[in-house]
């Protein structure tokens, strides 16, 4: 059963645990015809009209439309494939219009996931770190082409290699510093913390340039933020980004640290990746939090903006094509062929994605589980659900 509550021109829905084989849970079939051009305003107008004209209802139709239909498609698709819980938020032109939770906070219980529950966001954390770094550039505290390896190494008390000393802000933001993957450092207990991991990276050196996705880049950026601001990374993010956006409750967490209003992501005993990722992937947040952050990177519109329009454009511009992926990487953001931008995040029992579309619809979806195998598939799930539910 889907229960929807409308408040302050938005909807907040909790989808209770259900038996996916039950006949009371029906998944709408895709409608005939092509998916609308995302550059048009048709979907935005339809969604806005629905919000202003509908009342709170509990749908009993086999193929519900509107937010009930959207929730049923998204929630069913994830839970029927074995995910424990998920949560989604949608913004239109700067306003949060819908948020839903699906499944249960802890596997094997009947404690329903709420839209205010926080999930691991994994590499979506990189958007946060990139935004604060670019604020420091705009404030004149850093230069985009400034070599910063020596500065970070000095802050951490180590001597960098000659190549690591010369890495620039832009190279770190765009994954073109030459850092390797450092998989064992982050995911096999090779480091105890992000500062420890950064020391290893800076003293190991870098290779020839070119795009190579590495968590080391954003771990080092987190340390750079500390070195420049003089305060811990998490505090700097709150002061410069989260508090001005009205966001509270987000935090950096360790692997087995679960607080109130947080879902439990299953992790193998002894793992420590959350301790080591830092600014590359250790944040916990709600989908509404992340949608608000990414939506603020759009030019113009409502609300406080962390970056100038010019810097936002520079951040979003795709510079480096990624082999096997329909996206290009900018400065802490993926840029997709349809003109949208965002980021994905994947670690153990975690899939997260945030996308801001050219029609000013921004959504974020977080999953506690292993489906889908490729996190970028969440984009097709959400975009299809929006198109069908509001056709």
C-alpha cells in the first residue's frame, strides 16, 4: 500500500514493506510512444500542474499516475530486485516537490524507511568537495592551475614525490592528476583514515596525465580544504555550503557507524572504507539534501548559490570522455549526452545518483542494496518513471 502525504506544495511518501509477488502491488507498463525531449518544458509543466491541482489520495488503480505511479515504479523496480531500502527526492525549478522512502531501514525488520532517513552517498560526496574547492578558488585562496601537492604534503607532515608536488587543483578535480586507483589503500585496509591515505598517495607519486578516476584525488582535495581554511574538512563544508543551503544532519561516518534516522548498509566485517574515503565518499545524506546541493549549481533560479554562474558553467563543462560510459567528466561532475549533469556513487551495499536536467528537474535516488549492478542505470529508472507517471 502506498500512503501519500501532501504538505507545503510537496509530497512525502513512505512505501511500506510489501511482498513483491502480491497482486496488490502492480507495476505500471511503459506507455506507448517516444520519451519526450528533456530540453522541452512539457514534463515540468505537467508536474507543476499536478502539484497544484491534486489532493492527497491513496491510489487503488492498477496503473496509478502522478506521484503515486512514480513511487510505485521506482520502489517496485528496486525492492523486487532485492534492495533493502531506497529513497528518492525530486525538485522542480528550485523547489522540493516530492520525497519518498521505500523498504526498511534494517534488513529483516518492519521499520519503514522514511524520506528523511540518511544513506551513504559514496562518490556523490565528490560534488560536495568540488564545490567547496571551487569556492576557495573564487575567493582567491586558491588558483585553478596552482600546484598544490607540496602544500598538502606539508600540512600532512610528509615529503611528496616530484610529480605529486606539481599536481594542480584542476587536475585533482578532473581526475587527471595521474594518481592510480589505490584500491588496496581505500578498500582493503591499506590506510586508517583519509589523511593516512593522502600521505600514501603523495609519497607514491603520479604517472603520466590523462583521465583516470581515482578516489585519491578527492581525498587529497579534502586535505587541501583543511590546509587552506584552517578548520576540519567537515566543518569547512558546513560553513561554506551546507549551512547556507539550510541543510542539517549530514555527516561523515565510519563503516559500522549507524545513527538515528540512518539506514543500515550491510558491510563485511573488518572493512574500513568509510574511514579512509573522506571527501571522496564518506558522507551520509538524504536525497533531498543532495538534490538541493546539486540544484544550487544551476545558473539563476531560486535560492542561495555557492558558485558564480561562470564557475558553475566551468564546473559542469565535460572535458574528458570516459571509455565505456555515456558521459564526460568536468570538475567533480559527470555531464550526460542529454544535457543533464550529476554524479554517481557506488560502494558496498550502496548505489546513489543525482541528476539535474536541462528542464530544471533535479532528482536524487539512494539505494541500500546491490541492485542495479551499474549505478548509472538509476538514471533510466527515474527518468522513465517521470515520463510515464506524468505522460
